């Protein structure tokens, strides 16, 4: 950064005015309780439908047939786009990811079958983690997990053990890519959301091993399958030479050149390659750039988008660049590169990402400032 003492570093300014510590604001982790929104989300949790005259007119995404309640994905996605209440986020994520079927009567049997299938993989593959042809994979997973955040969660021995199993089993079952650094970060949001199904306090301060063993097994299996569903859509990010990331970085460069040519030319002038900073944004899906609470909120929207992690994520990254354009344009030469390193290290950036005009029109991850991409 510049040596000019009169020039404040943007991430060290007064936290009362600009990005700093996360405040308890609307949608930063989950929307505040809204009776109408909660009623709309809760209707798809009904196990047996109420009499027709009691159904709210705002629930057109429910199709009733006897004692069967089906969820209409388009309507559920529309409701989820601007944030999912914490109380129903676990089941909503399972539905949006495709892990749970829309037919309510099939959900319990599906969960039972998939959980049994996952632990069948454990019995079949996990003992091979120390075999010669698998030990490098397991060793890298074992090294990477302590580097994850939040440390208070992942360093709990029980959580470390669960993450090691999830990542190793996924790697064994996907030999085209195997385990790649960055995949480890993608377990955390699912794990935390599914722990919320059983606790009321914040997970960072919770002793996960105090949960019953059966509950932990269910959380582990559900996290594995939902992470797998996510990675099915972006697996080319992690195959040899990571071609998916290469394409996304090029697409980001093209997008920024269209929506903010000044920023694009500035980076060209000082020979800043998009790959230098955007690789990690694509590889870790911004897990290292945002605090966990904002990541979870952002993933509400990404999962509500049909191609949220393979396409919509590109617009999120572009919003970051436009949001910090003033700071980018103030930097010169190698300091532009330093800016991106520093920006990525902001512990809890507060920026509202109003990402594009899609109903609902704004992403309710509240922070100071806003960016709109059209």
C-alpha cells in the first residue's frame, strides 16, 4: 500500500462508518422472524395437508393429492432468493439441492436410504485411507482441515473426524478430480446449517460432540450428499488443470470490461491478471473472503438460482470488484496486487451484494454500501 501517512487503508478505517465487524443487521445470517414469510416456507413441511379452506392463498407451490404434499421448485426458489428463515433453512437447502424429493411422502424413506448408502461407503472405503495409493489424498485432507474456519468449530476432534470422512469418501468416489484444495471449504456451510436443525445457539460456541451419535451421523451424511450435489455442477473446477476455473476467470474479465471499463483498464495498465486474485474466489466460492454467516446467507440465493454456483457466482465476484472500485483505482503498480491480497484478508467485510435484477430484486445480506449489476 502507499506509504502516504495521510492515506488511510480502507480496511482499517473506523468500523462505525465502513466495512469492519459484522453487525446484527437484516439478513446478515438469516432474516428476522417474519410471520408471513415463515408461513409460506412452513407450508411445505406439512406432513398431512390441512382442510383446503385453511391453506393460505400465498402457497401456490403446493399441490395436494390425498395426503401427499409436493413442493414446486420454481416457487420455492423464488421465496428462497432473498433469504431463508433459519428455522426452515435445513430442509429448504435439501430440497433446493435436489437431495430431497419434492414429494413429501418420499422424503423420510429417501433420507433413510441415502444415509445408509453413505455409511455403506464408509465401511467399504474408509479403511483404505492408509493404503499406498490413497494415503497422499488422506494426508492432504488431514493437513487442510485445521486451516479451515471457523477454527473453534473445525478444530473440535469430532468435527475434524467427520470432515475427514466426508472429503475422503468424496475423493474416492470421484477419481476424475480426486481431492483438490478448496473442496474442503465447501463442507462447512452445509454442516453448520444442518447442525442448526438441532441447536439454537451459534455453532462456533457449541460443543458438537454433545449431540447424540445418531444426530451426528445424520448431519454427516446429509452434508456429504448436499456437498456432492453442489460439486456435480462445478466438478470441472477441480479436474486436471482446473478448466472450469480458467473459463470462469476469463468470463469474469469479460464481464468487468463491460460493466466497469475503468476498473478493467486500470488493472490492464498495471498488468494485474484476474487469475491472480479471482482463482481463489472461484476455487473456494468466496469461503475465505466472507464470514461464515454471510456465506450461508449468500448460499441461500446461490441455491435458489438454477445454476447458482456455476454461473450466478460469477456475478457475485464481479460485484466485489465494483464495490471496491474506488480503492482499486487509488492503487498504483504492484500496490494493486497488494490491494487484492489485503481485500481477501478482510476478516468480516460488510457489503450489501444486490447482485442483479431478479425477483426478489435485492440480496438481503446486509452490510454497508450496495452494488447492482444489470
